[in-house]
C-alpha cells in the first residue's frame, strides 16, 4: 500500500478522441497487461469502464520499470498524455485512444484472484459468494446494483412528489401472529422476552394512517424465517405504501403511474396504461394461476361438459368425482413436440400432483392421440371446437381435482412456453388480479386463514356472509403481476374495531386472544380511523425482472445461500457463553 | 365505519379568499365542534392544517342533524361552498374563509381520546408512547417526521448526484468484535448459531470499495444493545458513506457541501464553508471535550504554571501529582451567580468526579473568593491576566487528574451557558475535530482499544510508533460536531492486509484470533484494495438538532422507552415454547 499523490482527473471509461492531446490521470485496477514490441500495454478499469495505457521507455524509464511489475487487479494511478490509438479497438467505447504514461503510482498489489473478474466466468455460486467482493467487480453485477439504486431513487422521488412521506418503522418489534415464521431477537434488558424482526410494517403503516399521516411510504427491510427458493431470501426489501381517504381504483392508478415512471426512467421503456384488471376467478379459469404470465396464450379450456359422458373413464370419472377436465392448446407447435418430449412434460405435471397427461395432435389427416379412440365423432369435434384446434396444434389434457388441474396446467403452459423460447425477457406485461377470496380453508389447522392478511377489508356487500359462508366472501385485495411474477400486492383495510374483531372471530380467535395479540390495533381503531389502503412491492424481485435476471441473488450485494448462510463472513456463527448468559438464553441442540 | 362517497377536493389547510364561491370537499378529523346561535361550527383537520366548516339548518337540515352527533376526532367528509368568514381568525392561515356544508359523511366515530391532540399537552411520555398513533396527530410531531423525510430526501439526492450508489447491506450478519454489545438472532436452519444485527455497515462498505463500487452510501438502521440515554435508541439510523481514491480533505469537503445543502433546502439557512478544523488535542485544551459547543466561549485556561508553587495546597498538590489546574471565565456574568448558585454548580461538577469547585468573582474593588487569601499579589495578578478576568467576571476552577478536569470543566461550561440562556437553538455552529489518537488505553481490559474502530488508518508518519508508542499514534480520523453534539465521524481506512494485521496485533489479538474474527477482510485486502475512507452521520441526532428538539424520541415515529420497550405494542414479549425449540434455544432466567 502506498500513499496516493496523483488524483484521478478522468474516469477510465470516459476518454474519447476529443481528449487527444490532454494530460490525464486515471486511477483503477489493472484488467490486463501485455508486453509487446518493447512497449507495455495495460487496461485500467474503474466503475465507468476501461482505457488502455501504454508504457514506453523513451517516455519514462522509471514508469516502464514499475509497469513490468504490474499484475492483474493491482491498483494504480497513471498519468500521461492522450493519443489517437494506433490500432483502434471497436469493442471498447474508449478504443480510439490510448494514454502514454509518464508517471505511475502503484497504490496496491494483488495476489492471483480465486475467481476471474469477467462476466462469463462460470464459477460455482458458493465461490462467488465467498469472494463476493471480487464477484461484485464484474460489470454485470455493478450494472445490477446501479439499476437497483436507480429504481429506488425513482420510486422515492415519485412518491415524495405525490405527497408521500417516508417514515421509518421499528426493526425490533412484536411477533406477527397469522404470518410466516418470525426471526426472534432476545432482549437483554427484559430477560426472557423477545423482539421479532418485522415481516412487513403492516400494522405500523396502518397506525400511521390512524395518526393522520395520510400518505406514507418506506423502502424497508423485512424478514421471514422460511425455507428459501430462488426468489426468496431471509431478509428482503419492500416498497411499502399506505394512503388514507382513497378507494381501490385510486391506489391502482397511483401505482400504475409509479411503474410507468420506473420503466421509463430506469429502462427508457414506455408502458401502456391502464393495466388489465382480472378477477381472481377468471385468472384461475384462464391461466390456472393467480399470477398469470400473459406474454403468451395457451389458455386453459374447460372440457367437462363435453367429456363427462365419454367412454374415456379417466375423464368421465374425474367429472363424476367433482373434478375438472381441462386442456391447453399449444397452438401451431405440435411438430416441435416428440413423444419423448410429451413424456417429459408428463413427468413435469406429475410434480404438481397430476396422475398423467393426455394429449392430441391435430394434423391435416385428423387427430393423432392414444386417447382418440375413446371419443365418438361428435365428442372429438366438440373438443376441437372448444379448444380452437386446427392442423398443427397440440392439445394437452389434465383430469383431476380442481387444485391439481389448475396447478399442473398453470405451470405446464409456462414450461411449454419456456421450451419454445417464448419467454421474452425484454417484453414486460403487467396486470392486476383482483377480487381475491378473503379466506382460504386450512385443512391442517382446520380453520379459515386470511388469504392476504387479517386486516384486509371484505367487499362491503359480502360482509353479511362472514357469519354464514366465509368461503364466499371476497376481499378488497389486488395483486400486481409482471411476466408471471407477483411483484406486489395490497388491499383496502378494515378500519373499524368491530369489523376487525368479527374478522378475528372468523379466523377462530377468541375475543381474549384477539385482544392479547392485536389489542393495540383494536384500541387504535376506536379513536377516529380514516378509510385507508395500500400496497407493497418486492423490490428484489422487481429489480431482478428489470435486470432480466432469474435469481434475486443477482441483484443483492451480499445475499445468503439457500441454507441461509453467508459464505463470505461465515454468518451465522457460535455465540459466546457470556453473551448468551446476559441474554438469559442457552443453546439446546435437538438430540 | 362507512363507505366514502365524497372524495377530497382540497386540503383543509389550503383554503384562502381566492376559493370564495367554489364548492369544495374536505376530509379529515373533527378538531372541535361549537354550537352557537343556531349554527354548528366544526374545525376539520388534515395533514395540511385546518378549516372551519359551518352547518346551517337552512342549507341542509340533514347535515345539521348529523353534525349534532359529531365528537372530537370523528372522521368526516364535508362538502360545501366557501364564503368569506364573518369574524376573521388571524391565528389560522385559513382564518379568512369558512365553508357552509350541504352534505356531510361521517366516515368514522371516535371515543374520547386518552391524550389531547394538541402540541402543548404535557402528558407523561409513557402515555404518549402507548398512544403514539394519537401523539403523532399533533402538528409538532407531524412536522418533525416531515422534516426527517425531507432531510433524508435531500441527502439521498445530493449523494446520488455526486455519483454515490445506495447499496443495501445485510441486517442478518456477523457479530462485531471490538464494538458495542450486539443484538443476536438465533438461526433456525443452523441450530446453535446466531446472526448479529449490524452496529454499522463498516466492513461491508469497505468490501464494496474492494469491489470497485468507488462511491457507496446508505441510509440504514443500525443496532447497539447498550444502556439508553436521551439521544440513544436500541436501533438508530445512519447516513453511511464510503469513497475510494480520496484523501481526508476530499471527504471533508464533500460532506460540508452535503450539510450546506441540507441546511439550505430543509431550513432555508445559509451555512458558511469551510467549517473550522481543530485537532483533538486543541479541542481538549480549549473546551475539555472532543465535541465542543462553540456557540459561546468560556474556554478552559491552564493555570498550572501559575499555581504550582502557591500556598493553596489543593492546587499545588494537584500539579505535583501529575494533575491539572484549569479555570473557565464566565465573562461578565458574575452577578448572575449567587453563592447558592455556585454551590449547585459544585454539585454539578462532582458528578464528573471533581472533588470541589473553587471560584473567584472579580469586582471593581478586587477579588472576592474563599481562596483569595492563599495567593500572593503576583499570583493573583497572573491568574487574572491568564484568564483575561476583569470586573464582573466569574472564574471557576477545578484541580484534579487530567480526565476529571476536562470532564468537569467541559460539562460545566455548557451547564453555565445553559443557565444563562446562551444555548440558542436557532444558531448552528459546526466544526471538524481531527487528529484523534488511534488508541486509548483500557484499564479494565488492560490493553489498547481503538478509539474509533480497528480499521482506522494511522497517520503515515506515526506508523513506526505502532510498535513502540501506540499511545502517540494519531489516526486519520475526523468527527463533525454541531452545537456540542457529535453528529458524524469517519476516517481514512487501512487498506493493506499487513498493516491491518499489525493493527490487530497492537490491539492484543493473536494472529489466529485476528484471522478467525476478521479473516474475510484480511483476505479481501490481498486482491487489490484501493485507498478509501468514509463517514457516518447519526440521522436521528442530526434531525433532532435541526428540529430544535432535545430528545431523539421526538423525531422517531415509534421509539422505545429508556427500558427498551414499546409501550404501544408491548414488545418485547414472551415467545412460545414451540418456536424456541425450533430455534434450539431455551430461556434461562438469572437466579
């Protein structure tokens, strides 16, 4: 390490022919060094890009000698005059110029790095995370983090301009009953008691509405101790909003404008407003999913009426047992799927509980299918008509209980589109899914659970059904879906203490339990609570899609692995006994 | 609770005479209702302020009847025509107009609130925190939260414009050795192991410099499990920055510009640049503090040379025992301090370890003092000269070991200024304190500790002293002080693995311990680390001073009490056994 005497005059990625003749100082990292024809060529890299600098004995013997010692990733400061480059490199924005160095400072050396600093290095993710500080030198990762910064900035300034105030809510707070699993934090000052890290600022933002803040937002860390997937992390970031004196359409329009701004300012993409709105029931019917990817068709077609009396027992008995028979038409792509391909699609749907996958290919000569023989001419004709099937189409059928049919065909249509290369990452299709059921029945707990959360308002006309048919009550809830990902969701909230208590009762809480767990909210609602509602976006997921990445770890600086550890710092780690004693806890490992 | 049909057309605080004749709809809270002369007057409050609406039977009997039921804090929506007010209220910005209501919607009722919604309500803080959602309805609290939002926004946009990228660092991370006490989070997936909540993103921001991010910032929650004071909370918010390829002066100038921008855009106050820079030693000499309040004088004067041979044993023996005798001159205010006042000041300095407080009043007739008799004429003259004492001045002396003298006189000058009303909250005086010692000796641990943190770079010319005289090594560290509060601090960092290892050695770590605790940093420093440094501001404290508040709880939406609890949610609370078992821990209360 050495003292830096020469300060940067220009960013390495910024030099162009207009700088020819100027003396500049670049600081950065040695991307590579080549010794050629008595000269030494070095690419200097900084956050902005790279420039080539040249060492020539005739200009400075001392700098030349120093340059001979330079290795990859050394940190240097180099001063010299900008010249037109002898052999232009059209692949570099600075490829038309080079700098002949008169003075070099080596600010730091570098050992050989355990991973290469280049985007297409296909090293394992564990090693990338262990040496994350090197992985983040890659231009793709720097671009992702800059995009994330830009998106946050756009969101903050947009919401601020719309009169929203960013208010920080506590990280050390109360557990979330009815939520996912909490992370707990033992309290030293109050031995035997625990804080929980927030799963979302839900109750605090509602209390801010009670307090008359009217428009709140926050970009905030939230925590869920759940098993991890490609798009989940123990800690994640939410864009969290809440508004008073609004209805559902006001919230939807505000957020459409927000997203339009993000796409325009971050990616220079114009998004058309308004987004389509689709009730939950319709989304399930047509796409088998409450977060449909609408970049392509292959919609589900119900065939129950046609096949219920057919000779194909698999279909007719499914209907008789209260199930569905549905199909998707992979329109025009029949030839692209061999029998082997279809067998592999069958394996795919089996992971969603389907017992099999029936299929038909339509050709000019008629239907090719192992199940064709079970249907009479009328039934076959009706099937083809219902699915709008013509020559060249492939029909894929699942017959089963409703949940299995939706799950397997819903995922199948995406799998088929993926195999056909129809998932265009540069296309962004959004829609709102609305009118969710307020409850879903939990077989394990043997009671109703809130589909979103227990503070979601029922649709007014459905309130009387709370006592008699909770399963029929619709929620004033809405999710925003982008290319098959739920990127955000929200609702209008209950704002009356009585209705909130009725809600808890439907969820199976006694009055005592409800007050013990949510007393401060029930109490707050008594003192003049305005109508309010809001939304929360998953920032990690949103940025992941905007960056055209498939894993949220690509847009998080220091993520955890799927085992919730950090290979770089080795967190989590063993705590010392003294501190555990102060916290009044001890470890008791499972036997 | 009722459905809202009429939407707000104007904010209640925005109506002026130019709106006369318009029909407007206001939504908000009933601040108060008065029934007078057959009319009902209601002040409607929203986030922007208040307007008076009037109910008149002749305009709408129905609205009048509804209005008779209105109580304080009811939530309403009221539509009507704006008229010139009969009796103008000069105390309200909307005091020249009133609205005669034709339609009223009562959106929600309110029970009598347990605290009043007015700024000068002097209810106890515990009750305020229990009903924080009501406390936050007060315009002073709303103003504070809006100021906080504004300051964050200004900081983010300024830093963004300066090329800083906001990068989120982990909340679930590794404990901080050499720091304060950590909050721990048990890991379920890795039983027996713990995450720690970050005390600051220090190592992550340094690793981001290793990764070539060059300019990083974050406004971020940090955590310290320490005993609380008026300006401390378990969780607090930091404005955290780090830059590569810069020296101390670059960082100082960037931050001066940032603060200038904050004062200008948030408060419309022009701050003069540059701020004074004062070495640590000078700050201690002159103010007895490394965070001097320079809004007033009363500087410390060293009198050791003058009194070391004097007949006053308290003074002379202090010097002989390696101590100091110093005084402050409370210039011109002698008459304002009675003997009783001085006795109470003596009690005050005793809390800082002083054994007593000697004093002299200078009058036209000479010196009045219980200790005057101990000094000869020359000594007295020299004392008065050294302290620049004239008629009307009060001298206050402390003789003791250096730490006690600095502590007691450093605090005394502030206490005296406070009693004299010299702490003008509308005056903002900043300075940099520089050249801190790198280490301080910890008697309890019997070793050197880093005064800032172990990653602070020593001053280059002092590096050889690391082995021989660690106590003499100065740090490339700087604090920014505003009106006697340290609002931020930073340093240039060590960026060589070898020097960092040497630093750990001086702190008493074996090589093995250093690698075990900080191995990832030592490793990272091997692969090309740029020179870098940064700063962190305490956002809560900064906003507190800008808001002219004296307690950070006034600028935090949902703070904890001094016992680290939240009276509203009752966090922390007992966890259930099932969850503790999943986390592989159990509670073991101290006996």
